[in-house]
């Protein structure tokens, strides 16, 4: 890895591409995991975003992937719902304004097949993202 102070725009653009490729793998979940493995921590992000518009866009996309995977994982039981909520709020910085005001009617999910449940989870996640970002996603 090149020393952080000597990173060029080209280096940061490559980091952006590598991050999006890394997120193509379903098991990869957190931006901080990708960045820490490459020697970067959260205080480095603004510097990298200033150096490369591509990196800034990649971070936005990666954060949405991160959030969507946690929400879907909590909804379909891949992750413990309480832990997914904790990660979203405490670690990733989402607050109550990012979550629905009323609890979801979970009873309707109890007798659904895995396929129907996954379809419903994707629909709910899409609705959440559309509320936040309109039809951009």
C-alpha cells in the first residue's frame, strides 16, 4: 500500500473501484472492514472523498449497500434483529429518524415461505430507500 500522504487521485479512484468490486460479494458487509484491511480508518474518509469524486460516489453507494444488507439480514433472520439495529444506530450512525415510526406488523411474516419473505424484505428495503432518496436507487 502506498503511504496515505502520497496517494494520488488515480490511487484513490482505484480504491473506489476496488471497494465496489468488494461489495459485489454478498458476504462483504461493512465499509470499515474493507477500509481497515487497506490501512484506512474513518478519519481518512473525508480526505479521500476530497481527492476523488469517484471515491465519494463509491462511499455513498457502499453505505447504501451496507445499510440494505443489514436491514434485509435483520428482516429475513440472517442477522439478529436487535444486533442489526445496534450496528445501524451505534456503529454506522443511523438514528431514529432513519427508522419507521411505527413498528412493522411482524405477524404477517410468520407463515411466509423463505422466497416470499425475501421478496417482501426486498420490497420493504426498496420502499425505505425510495423514501430517503426518491427513485435514485
